[in-house]
């Protein structure tokens, strides 16, 4: 797996906690992790050679600087992730 972590991560941790507080029946990562790391998944479940290629191509473009204006909540249906809720910040 290859993912990017936001810096600072605390606002994203607070957002995750707020979402969980609102929907306790849907814990982040099904409660598999005590302290989930906020991140953006770039590659998951790919061969090592593919992962190495992705990392080599992405690395020179880091860090990514972005202004986050909205949040999207995705839900997994057992096969794919689908957007469920979209909310602006502020």
C-alpha cells in the first residue's frame, strides 16, 4: 500500500472523530485500528513492481499543497467504494 499523510494531521483526526460521533454504527476502518492514520490512498493491493513504479513517479511531486474545501464520505459495498455524502467546510 502507498498512501500520503496530511501535515498537520490533527484537523483530519478531529474530522474523523466527529464523523464517528455522528455515525457510531460505522466506525472508521471498522474499528480495526485504535488510532487510524488520516491518509489518501494512492495504491492498494498492487504488485510490488507496480507499487515501486507509482512511488517513483509520485515522489518528485511531493509534497502536495492543497486547500481542502469539502469532505466526501465514501462507503464500501463489499466490492467498491461509493461516494455517499459531500459537505463543504466552513
